[in-house]
C-alpha cells in the first residue's frame, strides 16, 4: 500500500467527531461491596488496563505511555479517580460510553489505540464492577500526561465516526459472565476482555480487523503476532489445551514457545493472573477458532530443528574490545549467545534459556520476532519467575550489536536451528529497530 494512502487511512482512523452511543441503563445506587470490588479488580487485570495506562517507571493507571502510530504517538490518559487529572468526575454512564463506545466525557472520540471495539462486548454487570473498582480502589494520581498531538489532519479528530461505522464492534454479552459455560466464557475472555484480535487479527485498508481472518496473525510494532487459529501447520492446532494454559500462565512451554515483547507483557500483567478455570476456558475457545492458513508457514513452527554439533571455532586468542572486525553469524552467536543457549542450541537443562530448535520463534516463517528479541531481549515475570535475556540494541548493557551483526546472527540461528535462512539484511533490522525503541511499556 503506498505510504500516502496508508497515512490517509490512519488519519481517518485516528481522527473523529461525536458519535451517538447506545443508552446505558439508568444509574442506581452503586454497589461497592468487597465482592464487587474484587470482581472489578479481576476484570481490569483480564482486560490488561495497566499495560497501556502506565508509563515506564510511572504510577499505575496514571497514563503517559507512548503508543506509536504512523501519524505520531498516542499518549495514554490518566484513568485514576483523580477529579482534575483522571476520571474522577466520570459518572457510571460516562465510564460506560468511554469503555464500550470510545467516547470521552466531553463527547469527543478516543483514539482506537483504546480497544473499545473489543470492550464493547463487556456485560453491563462487569462494566459496573470495573467502574466501582476504578473509583474506589485505585489510588488517585494528580498528574496529567502530555496531550496527544498527532500530525495533520489526524489532530483534527473529524472522521472517527466514519471509521467506527466500518470497524464493527463485538456485540455486548448479557447476563452474569461469571456463570457462563466454559466455551461461552472462553469466547467472552478472548473477544472482549483479553481482546486477542486487537493484535492477532490482520487489518484491512481501513485498518479495521478482518473478522473473516480472526486470529490469523498480524504485524505489531516491529513484532509479529502469530497465527493462533486451529491450523495445524500455520497456527497452534497442534498444541494441547494444557500446553496453551501453561503458556498463558507462565509465558513458556519447553519445546513450543516463550513469550516476549507485547505478549510477554500480556502474560505478566494479565493472563498469568487468571484463574485456572478461565485459562482453560480461554485456551479451549482459541483452539477451536476456524483454521486459517498462511503461505509463509509450511510446517508447524515448533517442529523445526535439532541440536547441532559444530566444531569449536574459538582460536584461543582473546578478542580486544576495540577490535571492530566484522564477524559472521556463527562468530556473533559464539560471542553473544552460546554461553546461555549452548553451541548446539539446546539451551540450559532447566529450560530457563530455551532451546533454539523446537522453538516457534526460530521455526517461524518470518524473522521479525527473532530480530526484535535480539534487539529488545526478554523481561517478564510470571508465576513467580523472572525471566530475563539482555537485548543487544542501542541501549544494551551487555553488547550493542550493529544492524549487520544482528542480521548475520538471525540468519545463522534460523538456518542452523530453525526454518531456514531468511536472508535478513541490515536494512530490515534498521527498519525494525526504531519500531521496537518506541514500544517498551
């Protein structure tokens, strides 16, 4: 798609005017019992509100996170109950309009970085519980994040109503979501609260989700949210329900995959805190989503590779820190990766450093996620375990690799342990590098 067309479409998506919303039931005396507040907290965790509304090093829900778009950075807002800087003056009806229809208290539109298209499916009772928790349990923060300032014409907010009409929304569920049967509960979690499609569903020319390709995979700020449909070759149809539950709970399943980047954050802040019943409901629903095939994936991602016994390429001569001799992929791997992942790629015995074969990142048909992992590293805490791999990008504390070196090592790793040499170039790495630098919540 030509850049000028893409920017124009983003302008339509990012800007907006007032759109009449569906009416919300008349307010009644608010229930702030311990049970309702606990329910609200759980729902906010499932919806992963903290991830976008907390800046790096900032106070919870005080906003300030930069969310990159082609038209500039959208800055997340303060959603603490502070009356002057947050949502303290919001009525329950105001809150519902914001959550499910993308309308602020003043009637103007929120930017679609807020996934109201998915949150529109949240039940009335759950909206009430969320409102009660935010208003009575979240600590108010008297701070105003910077105002979002997008490039012209997106800053005019004049066309959002048109985008809303073509984007579609998740129909709101009815009844008590806590009483839904397993599959209905899983659908509710996937489509509304966890909003899986926001990242994993490709978008059309208008940047709205292609519902006919639900969860078929999509690019995401340098990363690639993979196909998670029931396809046994392109998706996760070969996973068991228990394996997917383990992944969502811990972010790691030996011989399958490990979570990093945006998914690592989702596991840390959201899915690792769900109940076992909800994890099984979510996994069961996702595993029956209709299969979608991807021409880039000709074999299950986790089925590639085997341990490799390579001759020791080290000469015994020390390498000076100021030696700028360009290294090939094998030498970059030996110098920076082999200490943890092993010369044979098997990782550590306890799987803390994962195997590089039978690994859905190295076995993927696209190199994006391996490039981003090398650039950003891994930093996730789930199920009481902190998992860390240093990044090798511009802010690395261990070793800053050039675009050429990263391209070389990615090609070597995928050729040696994964799906084959993807022929990554330095230019590809350079293109992804700033995308990752702008998305480090």
